[in-house]
């Protein structure tokens, strides 16, 4: 359900000014400036007029700063309950200038926009409702206020008089989510927009088209956002939770987690859940993408369990799941999964309590969480060494398998060349001699390296003897 934020205080005054200026534009002879937008399934051309930025309002429903609003929970709630108040509007203006991943800092893209406006002025018009609500151009208004104050003029196209909050959302998405837009929505705001459309019953193919992406990518975004929402809920401590913006920097890690989860899920739900929980804990502890990749389903039981302090070792047993109507209960997730979740919950709550900073730094006074991070770090290094060793052990067989595939393809092309008489026989002979030399080197090194006699090595030994 799309929230109706009502009308701003100056709605009637703005509507009167907008109507008067639209009439002036219509009465004017010669060419006039228009802007094309998608309106209820069709392209419409809207007249552009001039307003003063101080008379307009930031859109409280904009997806531009939806996630960033959680930076200050009290002000976020104020925006929801009283979006047109001075304090709410100032908060939205502040967030529009802020860096999406860290609202305490100014976004360099905003500074760039500010410099462009000072040097060249406004190039593209914004877009407003007749009540003076900005549907497109919220960030430009924030910059123009800095350039010239409340009386600074701004060019805006005007939506039809019948525009409602559903139209505001549809038009904003169609304009703001184009790939060519100069300042894309942040990752979490994109996920929020997709989730909102899904909740409204919009089919995934339509959503994918709107976002210029694929249905598979939208499904991945849904899965990632469900993980994020679950982590936010699990992080609650005395009414406080991790803000959504805490996940802005983890886009690639979460996408890789989804791919790994789907791969593990094909063989075992337990394996998929164990990998997911362990990786989520590592992500919130601030480990890099390359570190997180070493975490697999056996990470906690094989590498981490023995390194955790005794007081932090998960002890939760698997919960029972009731079957409605039968009065029976069956075993839920395995003990391993429940223990992995318990550790992840500990990390999530520590993030809420401020024991873990956004960048993964640990509060010096949080000895328990520092011990967890140290244990995870040590376990990741051990898992990484094991993985690298496994890769080294597989390197030689993998090379041979690749060579075998090339030879199979060579056989196919040799047969085809016979039919068309297209074989360069001299080049083929030279290649065979070169291959023989390489095969002989492989035979020599195999005899020196492989101690156990096997059919394959015996065959190579025979090749070496034939060449002697």
C-alpha cells in the first residue's frame, strides 16, 4: 500500500501560482520548453515553468534517501508522521547532500553538482506536482538553496492536476532509475524500491524492465533484501536496530553470498544455511570480500569452534517446530545451524550496541567481540591456507583435463579437415613434434614426483622408455 503523505501547507498557494504560470506559457507565442515523462503508461509532454526553490517541498517518499533516513531514527519517524514540518524538510535536505554509505559526510557527487550549478546554472528542469512537491530534482533544490537561498529560481515541469501519490512513485521510478541518470540510487534504496513494487503486486518482468535489468537479477535482489531485513530484526537491542545504511558497502559480498547459497542449496539446505550464517557474521565484522570467500559450510565446526572463547561458544540446541492441528513437534534446524545463527546474532547485536563500528573496528572496551573477531580472523586464515593448498593439489590434474579437452577438439577438427582437404600438414607435423617434447618432459617429471604406481603414471613411464 502506497502511503499518502497528504498536502503540504502551501499547497493551495503553490497550485494557484502554478496554474497562473502555466496559463502564461500557453498564451505565449513561439516555442516553449517541455519535458517528456511516462505518465500512466503513455509519454506526455509537460510545460516547464519557473518557481522559487523556497516555495517547493522535498518529496518525503523519494527513494533517493529512503534507506539513509534511518541514520537518525527519531527524525525518520518525524518524516513519516509530519513530513512537511521544517525539521522534517531540513532532515531530507541534509540527507540529499550526504554520502549514501555514511550520511555524516558530504557526497562528492553533491559537491560536483553544486559547482556545476554555480558555473553553468541549471541545465535540466525538475518536476513537481501542482502542490509544489518535487518528484524529480530534490537534490538540485538542495544545491540551489545553497547557491542562491530560498528566492533562487528553479525551472520545473508540472505534472497533471490529477496526480496522486501512486503517480508520484511511478513517475519518480521511471525517471530516476534510468542507467544514464547522473546520480544512481544507492544499492539499498534500489532494493527498497524493488521490494515496494513487489508488495504492490507488480510482476517481476515489469519490475525488471523498469530497472533495466533481468528477472533473475530482481530475484537475487529480493533474496538479498530478505537477508538484510532478517539481520535488522535479529539485531534488535532495547528497541534499537542496525540501520539499513549499514549494508550499503556490502553489495558484492551479499551477491556472492546469494550465488554460493544457491549452489549449496542444490545439495543440502543445512550446508546452505551454515555458509550463509557464517558469512553474514564475517561481513558484519568488517572482513573483506576476498576473506569472506574462504568461508564455507564447515567453517564454524572445522576452523572456528575451537578458537572461540568458552563463554562465547554457541550452546543452543535445535528448536522444535510445532505442526498446527496435530499437537506434535518435530526437530527444526540442525544444532549446527542454530549454533551458527546464535553466533551471528551475537555479532548483529554488538553492531547495534556500537561495539562494532561501520568499518568493522571494534570498541576497545568490547573484549568479548574483539575475541570473536580475532577468532574469526584466525579461522579465515586457516581456511584460506587449506583452500590454497587444495587448489595447488588440483592444479596439475586441472591442467591435464584442460589439455585433454583441447585434444578432443583437435580430433574433431582433424576429421572435418579431411573432408574439406584443409589441413596444413607441415604445421600439423611441427605441432606434433612440439607436443611430443612436452609429453616427454611430463613423463620425466611424473616419474620423479609420483611415488605410487598407477595405471596413468605407468603409461607415461612407458612413453618415456619408448622415447629413450
